[in-house]
C-alpha cells in the first residue's frame, strides 16, 4: 500500500514540484497551503510523514503548527523545510520534535532520502507500539495434518485479496495465528497488523478504543487519541472475539466496512481509512443472530471468506511437532537447558482429548518442563496434566514393544476409531474429516477390523 505524504507550504509552485517528485516515487500526496488547513487535512486522514514549511506567514506560525502536530499526533514524523533557516532555527525545530530539517532550495536526492528515513522510523514506532499491546507472541502455524494443510491452502488463496475474513474455531485453537498468517501473505504485510480483543475492552471504552477520541470528549480524555481503525489505515485490523461486541458497536463497525470512514468520539470531522478486517469468534454467530445478539448484515459483511481452525483432536498427527516447539521455546526463554520428550510421554500426549486445544497443550508442556528436573520428560514423573480433562477412552499406549507394522496398525486402528466416534459413526462425515474418499475409508476400516 502506498504511503501518504502531507506537504504544507504556502508556495503553490513548491507544493507542485515536491508533490510531483514524490508522486513519481510512488507516494500518495496531500497538500495544504496553511497551518490551519494542514490541521484539517490531518483530521481527515493521518499521513505517514508531514513536510512542513516553517515560514509561511512567519516562523512562529510554523513552530505553533509543529507543536500542535506533536501534541495531537505523537509518533507522526514531521520534516521541517525552510528557506530562511539557520542553526538556531534547526535546533529549535528538532527540540520541538521535528524528525529532521531540510533547507531550501530543496535537493531532490536529500529530500527523498529524508522521507524514506522518516517512513522507516514511523513504521518501527507504530509496530513497537502495537507489539506492546500484545500479551505475548505465539509461534507460527505448525502442522502437516490433512486438516491443517487444508487451512493453509485456504489462507494462501484468500490472503492476497482484499476480502474480509471470518475465522471460527473453539477456544485455544489458534485463531489469532491464522489471522497473522493471512496478514503476512497479504498486500498489506509491510505494515503491522493491529489487533483488538473485543471481549477484553469495557463497553464504555470500546468506541474510544476503536475510533479514538478528541481532547475533552469525556472525563479523562486529556489528549486526542487515535483509535485502532486509524492505526490500521492501509493495513489489517484483527477483531478477535467479535461475537462479544455490543449491537451498538456492531452497527458502527458495519458502517465503516461499507463506507471506510468514521468520526472520533467527540469529533465532527470524518476520517477516511483503508482497512482490511479479519474477525474471529469462538461462538456460533448464526445462533447468535437467531438469538438477536449479533447483526445478520454485519455477519454477511465479515464472512466474505470463512476459515475454520480445526480443534486439536482433529489434528492428532500435529501433536509431536507442537509439543517439541513449545518445549524448545519455553526452555530457551527460561534457561532450563535442553530437554526432550520421551516416546512414552509423546504417546500419552497423543492420546489425550485436549478440550483446551493447543493452548492446553502449551500449558501442559510448560508444566512438564518445570516439574521435570532431568533432560528427558517421561511418564515416570507422575500425572502431568494438572487435574485437567481425563485421557481419551483409548489413549495411545506404548508402541515401542511392537514391530513397526503392528505399531502402525494399532495407531491407525485407534485413530480411525476415535474419528468414527467423533462423527457418530457416520462414515461419510468421517471420510471428509480424514480427507479420504468413502470407498477408501470402508476398505481401511475393514482391514483394521473396525465396524461402523
């Protein structure tokens, strides 16, 4: 997505010349001929960099505008340009928060280099601010099971498009990882994705958080604040647990999706944005619609492309890779040395039901790493599951004493038995779940001695 540069200069020829130069480099250009007009442009849409002429009517007006921008838009780099400057002027501008100072007559090479540096600074600052709001970084999507391969293929198809995406799945399956994968493969990947946990924001603050507010809009609003939609301009906004959002806020989200514009709380100026929405929910939104708790029109707007993240019980083959990744990450972060999981313990992990899905597996692995003093984590250390859900009825046993063919047959027998039970012995649904055609599944079940 192209970056926007706001040129503030009272000389039309300068604005046109600089605008032409930046336009040739692929930037979007906005212009203002005075300080008040510049503030109006900033209210309408926040650019990535401001080029500000200090001497329009007089230098004091330029410094006043610089100060206003730094107060209302912290983090927005302002490059000061002037033809009447000196060392004292440059030093004062930098002390007031200017990113850099460029003298007229402007050198095209120096101006472009300064703009590029300012953009890099802006991106890093924005990404750092967004990362601070995240409770912790999760690993990338891991898995080679048929269910995960199907999800990854779907992500690769939808990611490059501008379509809104609705991600569904149980608690703990990793819906946020799927959202990050979509963003990482999208046309907006050069900007950080902005994330919002809709369930974690108090109802009275959700509009301020999403849309921002003006100074004095309500008690405690001591300064202007940019909302998450503003921060996600030309990027992706991930609305996690959108099913917990109030109907009032849902209506405003719908308007933004339709018009790509909004007003801050307490504001009158319309702000235009270009934001791609990825939403996620662990609720059945169609049931929420029937219950009058979710807007049908918003659901259809969000669900242009639907992605379902499979539960861990649907991707048992991925448990060893996930467990190894979680163990390595935890021991490395906490200086616990190198630890491995024994085959016996891995079989026990593979036989669990995991109602808490990947999140429960991660917590279990961390607990095992803490409670096991030696380098090998095995079942001899006692119950590792912290009183959680009981193991699956036919939990995987110890296959090490069996020949390879018998061990594989036993694993397949237990795998397909659990899949059949999960789908109420419906062969057609089971075949779809394990990515086999119905005839092949019948043959496999007959070979393994399983009856429906």
